[in-house]
């Protein structure tokens, strides 16, 4: 969904008095997710008749993050986590009377970075939210949010998933996926499976390198005596975040094939530049096989989140993919 579409939908809900008290906003934190959060907050807080005007004091305070009735939470720099103390602070402030006499809002940027005790504390707030309060949970990795939090929030996804992937990684992934079919034609399925798994592992190795370099660089600026454990935890978190973007794109590929097979609108595919290949694949598969592929990638994601050994999980998935 585009940000404008989502905002039009939310404005309709506002006018009908049917806004939810919690929204999980999935999308790039430095892009669409934050844009949508700002837009929604302007809808709530703008003082003009034709909201959001974008120019009044409240609208300016929203975009500058200085509005007294909005609390923004971000992961702590060192741990890259949102702590229970931050949630307690949010909790005490959300129950205070609002400055403007209206809404109060809490925005959690990178909500998947809540550690377990923070997530549980937040769940308590969501279970008994004060009236005229709203919580926005911004995330690029919704799979790391507690299901109990999800069930109390409405979910909005903005921005095209595949676009988030850096060009070089996207190219490698496309090359791999396009090649997936060739291997089967060659006849030697085992060889093809091993090759595809190895290719994806090589890509993930690159991803790990990027995560490591990035976290080491930022570590130097902040503190020299950061413990090895904290650094490892940050590298691990960053890696999983980046890996999730690869896996979302991988999922996009099999969803595209399934969509085309079901007669869906070709303008809706993620890999628009690969429409010919996708259409050929869709034509070669049965409905059941295409659906099984989507389920296989979903299962693969779950296993990786459970920290099962990557090479094993990937090879197993490629064995099943058709
Ligand atoms: Zn305004």
C-alpha cells in the first residue's frame, strides 16, 4: 500500500470514529513507515478544519517530533533494544492528562526491538489503554513482534517490500531464482538443490559481513569499551533484520508466481522486471504446487527465526521448492 492510500483509509476511519488504538506500521523506518506515522499523527493533532493542513503549530510539532502529547521511543544506542524502563516511561506519560486536551500518542520506532520484558510491559498498556490514546508500532521486521501485540493492533504495510532490498542483493537473488528452474531442466535435481542452497548461503554471508562492518563502525563512535557480548548481540540483530528483507523478497517471488497462476493482475507483482519468467513458472506449476512453494518459504522463515542451522534449513527448503 502507498502512504497516501493508507492515510486516506485512516482519515475515513477517523471521520467514522473507528480509529484503532494500536497500529503496527510495517515499512522502511527511514521512509514510508515514518511518513505514515507522521501523517496519521497530523490527522489527529492538526488544529485546522481541513486536516492535516501541514502548516499549523501542531502539524509542525508533529513533524519536528516536539509535540508535547506525542512520545517517540527509539532503540537505545548501545544495546539496540527498547528497554522496559522506556516502556514504563511511556506508560506513565500516556496516562497523564494531555497538554492539548485531546489525544495522546506513543510511537515506538523499531518496535521489534522491544526486549521480552519491555514487550510484556507494553502489552499491559495495550490491554488497558486510556481513552483518546493511540500507539503506533513502526517496524521493518514484524515477525519479531509478539503475536499477542499483533492481535490488539491493526496492521498496515506501506512501501513495496522488494524495493527495500539493496540493488546488488536483489540482483543476486533474482539470478538465483531465475536459475532455479534451469537446474531442473538439466535433470540433476540434487546438484541443482545444492547449488541453489550454496548460492543463497553465499548471499547471506555477504549480508553478515555488511551487518558486522556496520555495527563495528557505529560501535567505535559510541564507546571503546563496549563488551564483546553487546557487540555480538547488535551484529546478530542487524543481521536478522537484513536477512528478513532478503527472505521477504524471496517470499515475494513465490507469491508473484502464485498470484499470476490465480489470474491476478500482473501489475501487482513485486518482480515486475521478471514478468516473463514468472509467467512461464506459473504456467508450468499446478495450483497446489505454487501454494506449497509459498508455504515452504514461510516454514523456512519460521525455522530460521527459531535459529535452526541455516545451511540445513535452506537446503531442505530448496528440496521442496518446485
Ligand atoms: Zn495542521
